[in-house]
C-alpha cells in the first residue's frame, strides 16, 4: 500500500527470510561462525538462546543454507508443547524410516535399530527451533539427550554420532539444559544472542530501507531514537513498528516519518502497553 509513496521496490520490514535484508551484527556473525564450526567439525551438540524476536531463527536459517551448500543433510523442525512423539515420528520420516510408532519408546527403539543396521550413514544436522518447549514434558530433555547418544558404524568400523544437534530457544531452554546434567555435558557450544544496541537499531533500519530502494532518512533521527525506545532493539518488534509507521506516514501524506508518527505506531501495535502498565504501578 505504501511502497510507491515511499519509492520502495520491496517491503523492507516483513518478518520473512530475505537475503537482501539480512543484517548481521558482530555477535550474530560470531555465533553463526561458531555454529558452522560445530557442524563442519562434526561435533555433538550446540545451543543458541536469546529473547523472542532477536534473530535466532534467522541465524538458524543461515546455518541451514551453509549446510546445504556443503551437502550436509539437514532436518529442521520446531519443538511443540507435549509433542515429543510427533517430533520423533517426523524425525524418523525425515531420515528415511517409514514406520509409524504409536509410543515414544517405540520411536526411540526404531532410531536405535536404524543405527545398528545402517553402515556409513551421513552425519545429519538436526536443528530444533523453539526448543524451550521441550521443557513442557518430562521426556523432553531426555529426547535431546537420547539424540546426542545415537551412534552409527562407519565403513572402517568406527562409530560416530548420527546427528549434530542444535537446540534453539529462549532462556527457558537454558534453564532446562542446566537442570539436566547429562544433557548439559553434551552441549559443546553455548551462544546467547542479545537485542541490538541503539546505533545498531539505526543501522538495521537504514540497511533494510536502503536495500529496498528507499531513502535511508525516511525516518527522522528523532524517530529512529523513538523506535529504539519502544522496541528495545528486538528486530521482530522493529519490523512491526517500522512497517506500521510507514503505513501511518503514507496515510498522513508526510514527507518523513517523525517521532510523533512512531509514537502512534507504538500505540497501534500495542508496544506502548508495557510502559502504560509500568506507569500505573
């Protein structure tokens, strides 16, 4: 709706994976580099945590792209509350096992039988996003632990892990792992993503506007500061707020998005709700 008004050739603030708009801070690049090393070196398991909307799934998608370029087979899935059996069934189908177990125990035994009968299986990269939901049932942590333990025979008679496991989630995932000692000892990489700083928030917004063909100063300096105030540097919130602000600016036929427009957008997207609650305490 507002694309032509702001002279954009694409919508810059959609929450979708688009290589044109990928903005990586040093912490994102280092986290991705460490995950790539984990995979390339055939390590057992890693963990990536951070607040909601901070860019964990984006980092995971970039890791998946790397694995595909390196011809490393990948299984990617989201954890679901109380869903270890459906997850195990999906994993079985993904690695080529057609049996459909009716219990979680049967699913684990099928994985074990697969490891004992297959020779020279490729090392799979297993990516589990939203992995904090594994903590919603008693078998969740054990499922991750079990996946780390699976071994297959190579042609020279040695054993190696079937999966390199990467768990991605919020701080609840970290709590789960820290409370499950046998799983914690198998995590060979632990990386935390933090929200963007104020200067990074400005760079992020201008990077996305620039790569969609627009004027990087479509948001005034005061508006950029206001965006950081409401979003606290969380990219998903930045996208939501900026998209709404551009729409409101178009509706008002302004030449730039001002601080006042951003405030209205924060209200319209309910990002101001937290501050309103705080003011009443």
